[in-house]
């Protein structure tokens, strides 16, 4: 007998919750940020991009499947919860909601307050466990394109998914329906925009690797010269969080590297990371609010006019 499998509509799509009557921009615009001081005049305008690590240094969170068994979903939610709190400032009431089922289901605010006092040592331990691991690889079903090997370039041209900061992907806290306990979501920052003059090239280590990648791509092309769609996997770490309505909470995820994953085999094809991706550019005001980032200033003084065109996301 096949095990029961859970369909996870909406949240596993990049256009987060669009099919559930919500939009990403609506959720973000009403979200409150983690409690930290407002940015000072010398606050950074964007996070620094870290150097990419070896893939096995990152714990994989696979959000690409459309279906999970109950056991798989339970394991996945434990992973996502730990990743969420790995870089989120500590708030005991939020921790209790995420880690303690009885607290989450208790409607009496006085009883919840009493529970929180008793649970604090346990929650401190849970938070320390989450903080002990910082590096994650989040695999999504968002598509990126890999083009045929170009001998003139000495590599493969790659186009990343656009507007990854303006959307999010994640899972519901509870496996059953209705999904009334909110969700954990990832917002990826540092995904560069591909386009004319902004090509990203993966240069293989040697001819053997180039041939192996090209063989995989060629088997999936409908015609010569076509690009092949792959899953997008983002390696990096959580930088902070924002708290949304109905406990739809978002972790802001700083991208170290981006890996193209073969949709047929689930195997990584190539990774572009670190300086090859360029500096992180923050595109959403709500991201600045969540991370307490200052707005960029123009070189000659005053405010950078490009910041005024930022989306609220």
C-alpha cells in the first residue's frame, strides 16, 4: 500500500500563496519586522555576500517536490523551523509558538504567559540548537536556464530566476487542513538579474566536467541551441526575519551561491557563487526594514534616486 502523501499547494510555488487568495507583496507590506533598533546613519545598505562553501557544507532543505508523505513532511518542517531560527533574533513568544504545540493551541493569553515562564529553559536550548547550524541549501522548484556549452566563452551561460526577493517559498507549519497555524517562508536576497550585458558563465574545471554537463543538457533539449530548465537551489544563511499576519513569517535568506539542479535526477549540475555573482543588491524596502539596512546614498551626497524605485515587495 502506498503511504498517504500530502499535497502542498501554493507555498511550494514561488508566487507565494497566490492560489490561496494572498499575494507575496500583500503579506510583506503588512509584516512587522523582528525587534531590533532602527538603522543608524552608518548602518550598511546591503549585506556582504559570503564566499561560497563546498556543497556538502550546507544542509539540504528540499522544497522542490509537489508531494510528501506525512513522515517526510514532519522531518521537513523540523528542518525549516531550525533554519528559520538559525539567524533570527530571539523572541521567546515566537519560539514557543514554533516549538511548543500546547502553547500554540492555548487561547488563554494569561495561561500562555504562565507557560512561557516555565518553558523558557527549554526554549533557550532549542534556540541554541538552531543557532549551531548556519549554512543551508534550499532547493526550490523555481526554474533557471542553462544554455549549451559555448567554446568561445569556455563555459555555460546561465540565466537565474528573476525577482526572487519579491516572492517567497516555504511550508505550512501544520500538515493537516485547514492550514490555520501559519507558515515559514524564505525570501532570497542576492539573486542577480540576468539580461543583456549581465550574462553569468559557469566555467567547468576541465573538459571531462564540461562534457558531462553538456551530455546531460543535450538529452533534454528539444532542438540545438535551446536552454534547459533546471531547479534553482540557493546556498546561504538566514540574516533575519519579518513577522507576518496570521503567523505567516518570513526568513530573509542571504545567497552565497546558486546551483542548477537536474530536474530528472535531482543531481547538482553546476554552481556559481561568491564574487562571480557580484555584490548583493537589496530590491525591496521590506527587506531593508527586516534587516535594519540604511538606504543607499548617492556618490555626491543626498539620497540615491535608484532607491526611490525600490518595490515595497
